[in-house]
């Protein structure tokens, strides 16, 4: 176990590779070690490598299956057209309580790689993978290296009911923090390079371009949100604790898992929360029926605005930046 311990303390890909070279590990063993470290797992190590094509040889594209929208957007940003990328939970379908379908099983059965957000969000996936019986599959968890937030503070505990759902692995909404999104891009890039080394240069270039945009987005958030430190806002989906933490804001989620329609209880919680904390803003989500909330928001002297958790939306990788910039505008005007 000693060399694993040493490997885990090494910071960079290069350091680890140099160490593996020095120790004279066989390439396959080295790849398995690299895979384990970067969150890429598969049961058949000999299939990890899809070797570079010899001149004149045309290899078919690596088939990558992603779980839901943010994972699809990030993967597509890294692959562009060099890999075939599919999505299991189609936009418009709720991911939190999703059940795998026969079409999902079929997609995984013929895939080379499956990529998930992780942190317990894709509860349907392990059974779906099992049913697909694809022993060659490489599984990538892109929450690797990210420290989860287990409880947001403060949270108004949801009433026990069908939507009650414990995040046993921590809160999964890491993609809504541009800095953590960057780590997710790095995880995708490094695992795809291991799975499909022939396209290494493409993955590196594409990831670098997207990371640059994420850096710019982070700067924009920092510049704007530093004007309203500690702004406390209410949401109806416990999706923004990472974003709040990053930019020194406070999220109070009165509902944990998104609902189609707000109940009188939810709205009562808003009233209580506004009384309890100095709340600046209330954020609904696109597609949420919040008539009840709108009707009482005047009494509360709050304007209801929208924050997008990006669990559904457009499949163009640029959509992430569009939606996040709209979120920034919403937060800035809500917190003013
Ligand atoms: Zn969510």
C-alpha cells in the first residue's frame, strides 16, 4: 500500500507519471493506477488503452455516455466531435429521482466510457450499469478531488415526504461553482486521455479553452458579488451551496429536491425564513409553478427572481456560460 500512499500525496499528473516510470511498472498497471487516482475505473484493465491509430488506420470514435445535462455539457466541451457523446437523462427529465430505462441500458452496453457527476446524485446508474453487463466499460466520476459540502448552513429542514431525500455523499451540485466546474473539466480531460490516448491533444486543447472561459466567469462572479457580501437568499432546491460558499453568500433552501409546484407549507417556510434571517432575495427555478409565492411576495417586499440549476436546458456547451451569466445578473439584482 506504500506506493499508493505516495502516489496520493503527489500533486501533478507529471509527478505521478515520472514516479511510475522510475518504478518500472508495466504500462497496463501504470494505467490502472492512474485511472484509480483520477476517478476512472473499469474492471478490465487491458481495455483501458485504445491505442493511437497507425497511419492509414481509421479507428471508430470512442463512445461516451454521460448521465445528465451539466456532465454532458462539460464532456462535449472536452471532446467536441472527436468522440461520440450521448446523454442518459434527457433535458426536461428530473435527475434526482430518475429511474434507468431499457434505452439507457442499451446505450451503456455498447459504450466505452460512462461519465457521472457523482456524490450520489445519479442513484439510478449503478443498477443500470449492472444490467448493461459491459465488462469493458470505464466509469468516470468527475467529483474526484472535490471536497463535498454535507450540510448547507442554514437550511430549513424539509418536511418528511416523498421529496425528502438525504444526500448521503454530500451535496452533489458542484457544477454550479465555476471553480469546481474547472476541476470537473480536468477530471474529464485526464480520464479521456487515459481511455482514448489517440485524441490526447484534442482533449487538452478543448479543455484549456473551456477552462479559460470558466476562469473569466469566476472573475465576473467575484467582481460582482463582492459588492454584496453575506447576501442571504432563499431557494426551492438545495442546489447553490457551493456557489454561495465561493462568493460569500448564504443560501437557505426551503425545499431540498425540486418540485413542480410549491405547496402552502413551502410558502409558509419562506415567510418564516424571511422573519428569521435578513433575507435579500427569493429565487425560483425555471419551470416551477410559484403562483402562491408570487401572491405573497408583495407582502414580504421581495421580488421573486429565477436561478437556473442547469439540470435541464440547452445541450450546447456554451449554454453553461449563458445560464450562469443570467444567474449572476439575477443574484446581483436580488442582493442589491
Ligand atoms: Zn438538484
